[in-house]
């Protein structure tokens, strides 16, 4: 059984595209198709269904996949044990991430990652929509929401927190809410489907239905609306901390934390074998962000400074 054929088959199980899988391994679509044919002929079973748009694994292919992954993992372990081969991750790493988070916190760190792993090519897709990882052939997706797909595995990159913020101009004009129930008298800006804000009040959970003049499905637009005085909004620390430190946004309801245990997750398809490039990416960003993340540390320091000033 040819190891290169197995590598192609395992990659094909993620990309669902023979041309893409072949390209990532440095072979042409015709050669890649021939490799899959030879693998099927050697096993005497059909491993993939082919259509004009994509390929999918047959029942036999699904059953064969974990064994193929184990064989490749064993080969890599054997090579490492005797110092054969290159331990550097290679190929193409396809990553999907929220647009704002990717721009602010992935791109500044990317050069350091690629300097460490010069044999990797990185393809990013930045979108606020939750992508279908299998359909899109992605290796990793960055998410800051609860994982609901049981076919995926999530690893926490770092913790995160959310806060209620508003511009100083809005607070000067409308006053600052002193209790979550006061939000009924304020303009509250929400992302689509997120108009119920949950707080902790003396250890008890308090849900507040909010309303306001503006809603959107775009995080950048929501932050800009708050900065420009349209109202109060709930915003993640990673997206707010610089604007808070610059004075464009102010933290409100600081004594009533939001009841959300948010975090930044790296999500990848379930597999017995985690590809070296996936492991390298996750390990690098876990170390880069820290726990708590650098943005949480900066915002906490700013909050402590405010409390100190108010106490004097």
C-alpha cells in the first residue's frame, strides 16, 4: 500500500475535492485521480463517490479513513524515532475566521507563525458567517461561540470576556445606567438575534430584553455605531479594549458582569490524527494570546485604574 496514496486519501476526506487535495500535495489533478484509483484497486473497494462538483467518502471509505490515519501517524512516528524526514509542517493550511477577529488578532501574529514554519502556505477566509468546514475543506475554524457540531473538535485558544459599552457622548446626553433594568430606558444596539442580555446581579442571573434604533449582522458596524453615539452595546474584549483605552468607548454596568463564559476556540474536524500543521497553528496561537489573553489583561488594568480614580 502506497503511503503517498494514503496521504492523498486522508487529505481528500477533508477537502472533498481531488484537485485541491492533489494541489496541496504537489501533484496534478490527473495524477491525484490516478492515485485514488490505484488505492481503490488495491483494496478492491470503492472509497469515494465522484461528482462533477465534489467527491465524498463511501461507507467503505469512512470505515477505512481512521485506519489510513493511524498508518500515516505510525509512519511519522517511526521517521521521527530514527531522525528521518523533515519534522516541519508542510502543505497548505486553510483557516476560516471571523472577519474582525482575523484582521485584529490573526494577521498581526501571522508573520511570526510563517517565519517558524516557512514550508507552510496559509489560506485564510475571513467571514462573519459560520462556515461549513467539511464542505469548504477547511483545516481550522476560529470561533468565539459554543461548539454545537459533534463531528468537530474544539481546543480553547484563550479566554475572552464581553462588556457593555457606550460612547462618552451618548452617556453625557442620556446618562449612565446604574442597573441592568435601567436599559429599558436606553438605546441598545444588538447584533441580529442577540437582543437579550444576561447579567449577574448579586449572584443571580438576570435577563434583560433590550431594544434600540439599530441592528446589524456585522461586528465592525456595531462597534462604529456605539462609537458614534447611537447607543449601548455588548462587545467582546478583543474588539473593544483599544477603543476603551483611547476613550472612544466607556465601560458601563461594571458591577454587573455579563453572564457569558466566552472564549476563542480553534475548531477542526474530528480525527484520530491531528495534522502537524493544525497542531503547529493551535500551539503557536495558544502561546501568542496567553491566558488570559493580552486584550483581557489590558482591559482589566484599565478597569482597575478607573476604580482607583473613582475611589480617590
